[in-house]
C-alpha cells in the first residue's frame, strides 16, 4: 500500500483521483477546505503551514506521491484568491514535501489546464509568481487585470515553474509532471457555466472530441504519470482535453 497526499480531493478531478487510488488499495490523505482529513484554507499562509506540519508529523517516514488538485476558476469573485490557491499553495507545499517524497523516491503530478498556453497572458504577473515567488506582488498585479489572467496565468505559471523544477528533481531521483485538463464536468465547471460572463464563453468553446471530459478521464492521466509506466516522463505536460489544445495550437511545437 502506497501513501499519497492530495489537496482538493473532496470534489471534482481530485475526488476522482482519490477514488481511483483508494480502489487499488492505496492510502490517500486529503487536504481541503471541508470534508477532508486535514481541513484548512490553502489560499492562506496559516492554512498551508498547518497542512505542512500535519503531514510531516503523520508521515515522517515519507510519502509515495503528491497531487495538489485544489483550485478555483476564473469566475471566482476574489481574483487574488485564485492566484494564491492555484499557484502559491502548490509551490509552497511541493517545496515543503520534497523531503518526504525523497524518502520513498516519490512522484508528483500537478494539475495545470489547457488554458495555460493561451496567448496574451500578463508577463509581469507570471514573473511575480515564477521568477520572484512573491505572492504579495502577484496579488497586487492581478488587481489590475481580471479573472481570466488570474486563472490562465496561475496555470501557466504552474507549468513554467514545474518545468524549471523537473530537471533538478530528476537528478535527485524524483519525478514531477503535470496534467492539463480541458473542460471537465466538475463543480468548478458548473460555477463557470452559471457565470454571466464566462458561461457563454465556456459553452462556445469547441471540444473536437464532441463532449466535456468526465473527472475519471482526467484521473487516468494523473495515475499514468504517477505510475511506473511513466518512469521516463520528467517535466511533461500531458494534455487531456479532447483535442482542444491541438485545435488551437496546431503549430505550437
């Protein structure tokens, strides 16, 4: 039995990943704002510290995997919270759990988005997140922007940071990758569809395969990257989006 630590495993994609891991007999520690093993607000420094301390105390012998899934969509009213949760909770906890992962040669899979490569993202915001690791500066910058920049920007920053981190970790025997889901049937999507601004845009966005993803389909990608079949995947961003990224960026490589 392996031990995996997750955030955001109460609902949506995180819940699908948790259920898949538990179905094969693994132990999952869920960190979330409610209905979780460790209940904290991961958008805050205090909540992150509580989570880090709890995991380090309970699993001092190490963990086999780390999958941060907690996140918010572009329609969330407080756009600073989007940045704090989508990027900074992932960065802070990933760095904090490196030692635990190293004890078991563990694997990390981050949850990005197929919106991460979208054009027009604010480079000053991205630099505050990736280059400077300055949450206060990033949250000040996002107040001059909008929910799209907060969501897509935080996911783009996640991918850039992960790609920078991956070679360093690989030299130490650790793998980190990311899954980039497309439009997926989750409570997060439901909230977006109900939004007056983002709802019509979501409905108009074409998914070439013809339908939205089920959370279980995204979970399959996560479990692949966690497993031995992906043992040569380092710094990869796996798009699980029904062809949307290929449609938008056919010449992106």
